[in-house]
C-alpha cells in the first residue's frame, strides 16, 4: 500500500499546499488537491535565497497538469492570488470555498488605485483575483462548491476530508459583508467596509481535517485561536499547520492540548514579517515535544534553503518530513 504525500510549497509569506494520494481508480492512479496558491507578487520570489517558487511554477516542475480538487480557504492576497496562474497550469475538476457558489457574479473589479495603504491594496487585489479566478474556473467547466462545517467527504481511497469551519451562519455573514462592500453608496463607505472585511477575513477560513487511514492533518487556513471556538473536541491531529502564519495568536496552551500534534508546520516568510513564526507559539510547541517545520526559512531557525517541505504519511501512521 502506497503513502500519501503532503507538500508545503515555499511561496514565502503565503500558503500553497499540495496533497497527493494513491488511488488506482483515478486517471494517473493518484488524487491531487491544491489548497491555496500563495502570492502573485513578483517581489515575493525575485532574488530569493531560500528557494521560493510560485505555485504555478512548482506545478510545472512536477508536471502536474490537472487537479482533482482545489480549495480556496479565504480571500487574502497571500492565499488566493497565486491560484490564477496555478489553474492555468493545472485546471481543477472542482473548487471548494466558504462562500455562496455564485457570489462572484455579484462582484466587480475595483481599481486598486483607490487604496489608502498597502494593506488595502493587497485586499483589493485579492478580491479582484478571486472574482477572476471564479470566472476562469467557470469557463473551464470547474464545479464551484460552497462547503460548510459538518461536511465529510471521501476524497479518494483511504483519504477523507471533514470540514470543521466555517458554519453556515459565518458563511452568510461574510457573504453579506462582501455584498455590502460592493453596494456601498459612496467611496468613503466602501473603503470603510473594505477595511472591516479585510480585518475579519482570517476567521472565515475553511478549516479542513484530513484523515489518511487514521492519520489526521489539521489545515485551518489563517484561523487564529479565537476562530476555533466550539470546535475544541474535534481538533486532534497528528500534523497541524499553524493558523495565521504562526503569529502570536495562532495557538494557545489550551488549544494545543486539544490538538496534541506530533508535527507542526509554520508558513512564515524568511523575514518573519508581521511577527510571523512568533517565538511564543513556537516555544509552546517545542515545550510540548512537537517537531516544528517551516515552509520557508525564517531568520534564526536552522532550516536549509528549499522549494518544498514534503511529508510522507504511511498507512501505518508514520509521518516523515523532508526539505527539498
């Protein structure tokens, strides 16, 4: 029986995660799923000494030309914008996201020139690229699907996915926020709604719990410690991808007790911008004997340059990571 692999692509400050699982019933004998696509900013990759690579280039390198499933956890530049190029390389059969399937049709392009600061600029570009992504996928014949807490699906032989969040109430709330943003009566109101929606977006992330033959992987997007409220009893995982890039609010001692991971991955950039890879959560994990891994090479951590961090997950529960 073959192993599943889970690869964290080094996209700098961002996330792009590729899951591959053997299944002889599928074309090519494997199931492939991409979760987020990292940033589309050229400056995120130019001159990098740590092995950063855009998600689309990584798919080309691996000769992956189609995806069974794409997951967009939430609308932020460092997660969604790299997907536009990625789906031109490897079109997906289906996309999961935590918004109504046709909401993108109600959105329109907003000129980023109206942005008052870099944060607003990034968010406007993420909204525009999300709409463009959905339009592209619709044109490719991809099924765009809204998923919510409680859904559980057999992805392929031996691999299941359970959606822990967000619930339908949160999905409806986020959709209302986005609609109000586009229906704002004036630019000043729109800017206020843009900032408000941006600031709360992380805790509307898709939270996935993958289970490969008994080994559990928790992938919470950018969810911070507040966003797990009510889910504590469902969080146990062998491999935990820290939410919010390992910033100070990514995990608490109480949450760690519930998750109880053997391995943790922090998707922080090499310059540890925005206080990512914060010493507090990393120290907490190490105190509890959790092996910490990184998708990039944060300053101060003994991590070799690499383009990918790949975990091999065996049917016997073995989990092994390697930087390549």
